[in-house]
C-alpha cells in the first residue's frame, strides 16, 4: 500500500494559515491558564497531599461534586474506568504567603484580638483558624513589625520564618486530617449492590463474623478443623497480651452457643472491625493483614472464585486505598525547577547537535518547532484542565526528542536535494523535500500514534495522562515538522541573506 | 559485500541467541527446568520498581541547624549508614538507601505499607540517655517559668496541674508544652546541667494501668474537658549521664508482667558508669530518655551491673523497632521527612496488567499494520520488532535495571518508534525502485541513504533520554533507561538484522519484483 506517491502540495504557501492556527491554540492556552490562575500543577511542584482510591463501583458525577463541596479539595476521577478517584490538596497556599498576610493584617488592624478576624483576610483558609487559635498566641507576639527611620515597614524575617514553618506544619496536619475525614466518611454509591457487605454500618467484629459466615456458609462447615490451630500458633510469640484478650472474647462467643467460625473469617472480621477505627491513610496498613487473612482463607481450601469474591467484597467501605503521596513545598519547588532546567538543557543540546550536523539555520527551525510543540501541548493540557506533573514533563521531554525525528527526515532531504538541485531556490527545494518525505513522515508518526493511543485506552489510570500528552505531542510534532520547522528555516535563511 | 553480509548474519544470530538466553529468566519459563540445567543459564530477572510492586519512598532532609558545625561535614553520611543498618533489620527485600543532593536521604522500601512504622523506624533519632530524676526541684523551676508572661496562663491557670506532688498536663496543650520545654528563655530557671523534659504521651486505653485512669480523672476535673491522655513533667540531672553509645546490644524482651520491653547490655565503660550511678543513688529514680522524651523512670532498687531493661507503653512491634534503632545507633542529625509516597500493592499489579495489555495490543496492531503496508518486507520488519522486544527485556535483566510504570510506557513507545527506522528504509527503497533501479541496487541505496537520517533522528532522542536520566527522579529514570535501550536495540535490528535478511532476499529474487 502507498500514499502520497507523487504529491505536490505547496506547504510553504500554507505556512501563514498554519502560523495563525498555532498562534490561536497557544494563545487560547495562555488565556485559559491566565483565567484559571495558572496551570493545574500537580503536587509534584506545589507540594501537598494526594490520595488515590479505587471504588468498588464507578463513581457518579454527583458523588464527585459532593466530595468536592464537603471537603473543599480537588476531587477528580482518573483513568477511563471512572472508578478511581484522586483526592488532592496542594500546599501552594504557601505558608509564607499566609504568614505575611497575618503580619500585614496586624500592621493594618493592630493586634489580633480574636482569631476569627483572620477570616477577613482574603483567601485565608478558614478551616485552619481553629488550629491557629490553639497554637499561635505566642509566636504572633514574637513577630516584630515596625517602621524604620524612612517609614518603611520592617518585619523581622526570623519571626516570619518561624511562623512560616509552624504554618507549614499546620497545613500539613490539617490536610492530613481532612483527607482522613473524607476517607472515613466516604459512603458507598447508591448502586452499591445489596448483597455486598455493608462495611459502613455501625458493625462490630461479631457482626462481620456473622455476615462473612453467611456468605461462606458452605466452606464454614467444611474447612473448620483445618485452620483453627494455625494462626494462633503463628502469632502467639508476638502479641501475648492482645492474643489473650481475644481468646477470652472467643470463648464468650462459644459459650453463647454460636460455633466458632474458621480462622480466616475470624481474622477478616477482626480486621474489618478494626478498619472502622482506622483513619483514612492508615487503611493502607490494613491491606497487609487482609492479605494474610485472605492467604489463610486460601490455605483453608477456599476456591479461587470465592477468594475473588472475598477480595472484591472486602473493600474498606466501598473503596480501596491505592496510593498516597505527601510532598513538602520545598521539594516541590526543587522538582519544578529541575523539570524546567531539564527541558531547557535538552533544547540547548539539540540546538548544538543540529548546528553541528546541519547548519545553524536548520537548528533555528528545529528549535522553534520544538518550542512550538511543547507550548501547544501545554496549551491543550491547560484547555483540557489536565494536571501538569512530573510525568507530563517527562512526556514533553520525550516529545522534544521524538518530534525532532520527523523534522530531521525533512531536513535531511533538504540537505540532499540542495546538492542535487542547485539551481532551484531554497523555497522550492524545501517544498519538494517535504512532499518527497510526506509518506514516511505520516507513517512513522502513525505507528507511534497507534501505540500511544493504545496506551491512552488500555494503559490504566496512572499512565493515562502521560500517554495523552504523548499522543497530542506526536500529532503536534508531525504538524510542526511540516508547517513550522521548514518555513522558519526558510525565513531565517532569507533574513540572513538580506542582512549579508 | 558477501563478507559484510556474513558478518551481519553472524552478529544477528549471536545477539539473538544471547538476548533469548538473558530474557528467558524474566518470562518464568525456566522455573520448570531441573536445577542442574538452570545452573548454566542466566538467572537475573527484570527488577520491578516500587510503583509496580507497591511499597514506600521516603525522602528526608537533615536539619543541620540543630547540630554543631564541626559535626556537620559527615553527619549525612553517618546518618546514611545508620539508616541502612536499621532498614536491613526491618526485613525488607532489596531496600535502597541513598543520598540525594547535599543534605537529603532517600529510602525506598518495597512491599512496605505500614507507613507510620517505617517512618518511626527510619526517621527518629533514637538518642538514648540515662539521667537521674530530680523532681524535687520542679516546684521552684515551674514557679520561675510562670514569671514569663507567655507561659503564665499555662502554669497558673489552665494547662499544667500539680497532682499529689507530680506535674501533669493533658494532651490538649501538647504543642505549647513542647514549645515551652524547648524554649531557650526558660533555661535561666532550670539549674545548670539539668533539663526540663516531658514524658512520652500516656494514653488512656482499655488496658491502661489504674494510675493512668486516676490521673486522667483528676485532669478532666481540673481542665474541664474530656482528656484522652497526658504528659508528665520531669527535671533531670544531665550532669552525669550515660549515653546510648555505650550499649553493645539491645533486643526485644518481656518485663515481669509479660509486657514487651527492650533489654540492653552495656560495654565496659558504660557498665562501670551505670553501676556507679545506681550504687550512689539507690532509692532514687533513673530516667530513661529517648529523643528528649522520658520513656520511663524506674526506681533504683540496687546497684545495676552491665545490663538493664526499658519498659514502657510498648507494643511488641514498637519494642522490637526500638531495639533495632538502639542497635544501629542514634542518627547524628535530626531528619525531617519532606516527601512520602506510599503505593498499595493492588495499584502496582493493576498497572502491570494494564501495561502488558496495552503493550500486546499495540504490538499486534503495529505488526499487522506493517504486514498490510509492506507485505513480505513488512514481515521482515515485524521479525525485527519482535527481536527488538526480546533484546530490550534481556538488556533490562542483564544490566539489573529497574522496570517502572513509565518504563513500561517507554517500552510500548519503543514498539511504535522501532519500526520507524524500517519505514524510512522501505520508503527509500520504494523510491529507488520507482527511479528504475534494480532490486539489489535499490536495497543497497535505500539502506545507505536512510542510515544518516536514522542516526540523526535517534541521536536526538537519545539526548533527551540522557537528560531525563540525569535530571529525573526514580520512576522517570526508569522511562529514560527503557527508552534508550529501546532506541539502541531498534537501530541494531533495523540496520543490521533486516539488512542481512534483505541482502539474502536480493540475492535470491534477483530481478524479480520485491514485495515491499
């Protein structure tokens, strides 16, 4: 099969339209960034807390809105299955800004009599006020604010620094507490199947035991003798005191006339009951013991199908905690500047390489095309409201390397044709080169697009945005190597000739 | 020409065999073989990154402001060693402890999910000291501090209470209490070489001892709010202290009530000091201080020689972890946790599942596409692509590289990019054929002319992979590594392997039509 065998498009002629389209997209990105108060930066760069949970069932838009209003945090789904949710709180309400706001407020309004006053400060996180009230009487008095001999406001930096670090801790604590509150508070969605264990009702270990025994009634009878001894022997060495207490409890149950359920049910039930008292982030710890309990169930001869049921049923609440990230604001800043540096370093190195291999005017065209690719992809991400995080930066860097491939294919041909067609003008040579290489430009991008699109669709939640950035970038990169790189090469070349 | 072809052929076959050998262990196919045979085969498999197998990453910064200048130079390196020792005893497989930047330490713990425990085990300084309790000085010291306006309310109105001659404060005032005992302003009220310290928090729990219930009851009455726990204040004589450095061993033990505790042994000089202090102070109390918190202050019944026991409100795990920390030694500098990632095991296995699915689907589509587009030549490119994938897996295993989720993405991206080189070559050959050249000449010209383009294009991608590797962190580095390996091996398969096959085809079909 073949395409574009004898194409004779005048790409250079179309360059003005292309410039306008690119400018519009970049401008739209800039405007949307401006309107929404900056890029949607991930906590990689701002610092903060991010928690990813997976629900047993897809989450509705209503659920999300509810989480959002209840918590005041960013809550959004990721991936394509609609059951994974990210709860995120950034630390970019940076502590220092708050510290200075408080100091300024004191300067204008005099000493703070009542902490509620702070609510009057613009953008002040109201939910922090109770914490402030508890913690800050002292430090606030230590802050020295005065006018110097030229009537300028002087704040002692040491004081601000101290206050800043305290506020930082506060923000971290309050964020953790809020997220914990959200996680312990999450209710199963309405369509939460009735035959699932209701883990959110006020249930005790005994309730869970009954419930689990009911679910696994067949196995309960069959496997009982095989497992009752195993777990006790295993854990006896570790937690003598606790173990004793639990034994007493078990005996009570038996006396009441209920037969003791198999060990895995007892263990699971205990874990689940314990989970109710765990705060959100701690539920991660639960998974460990759940794994052990499930392992016991497997050893007890529970078949895979039933195990799977058990695994699916034992969402804590209606969800499982997937991952948590806590990043301090300073680390965020570092990562941010490292990301920026890496893109710039890559651009400079490529500029150098192309200058050596081709000519400087080629390098100019290539670099402008690359900067264009990065800007347009960022712009589209801003328009889509997607988060910019470290992996997106990695995607952008990859693009810088990849979108250059197509450009080089064209440039190579320009270089070759210049030797063959000496009498023709550069404009015509470039046009011929683009047309000659058109099919390979489209094909190479096409095969790469296939895999990036497969990644977007099937790659899972974590990789989704990364793959999306690559897909957009490959498209933009192909377009730019035809419509941006070569026209700029020509423009630079002509400008130089005019000067000389 | 024929010599070059034979060389290409030999190289292709050798690399292919080596790649298969090194890739096999990762596929798990070798597990079935008898031990005797496996001995002769490579064993290294691809390591999975934390994001794929779950676990936690901690990044800490050393707080240099808290230690003397002359200790600062090697403090981080010593801390690194001590953390390594602690982590090794934690029982994690393949932990990574490394220095980041100037004062940073990064710890990766695969499979760990109990974040709080790991943080306590790694991040706490574990400075152990033994000092005599001189609580008889407390009333005077506290009366002095009460003269400072900032603490007056805490001491005279609400916060710290005298209950039967001992001083307690409820959990609610924790922050202010800590600020107070750390405040340099109070030093002038505290006798020389003495310190005002708090106990660790005593929490009200179902199994708590009676005296805790009693104190909580009285505190609630005085404070007027429900109280979940409290601190006690002590004055300790640090004039003659025994340091934890003199310990030779520490291990998990049980006290006489069967509760978890930590037993320890002293070296010679520590043992001497300990015996002397206890001998001279029989009838007094000796506080066991960990990181400036009084863990317990047992009554000195008699002279103690060589060994002792730390009892407190420990769970077995806490006591065991404390023993680990004491054995490894105290951190020379306080560490602050600045970044913390915890990845659950289900997310990791989901990611692998999705990653492998995406890779297979992508591979299938690209294979079919190349065949449809370039017919028999497409099959040659497909063969190159498959060999390419085997080489990537083999190289990852051989170099002990860590496969992360972005790394999987890098491999998948390589699938799309690896055929690019062949596309460039095939298009060039088609062009030469259209220009009327015969098959062998067209093939030869196609490869030669596409070579430079392929080289330039791939080198620029390698440059960005290099930048990503140098400036990126963990997972991103994994991406850079797989991308770079993928590019290099795709250049090999596209330029060497397919060239060899094409030359053979050219010889065989001579002037007949080339299927391309």
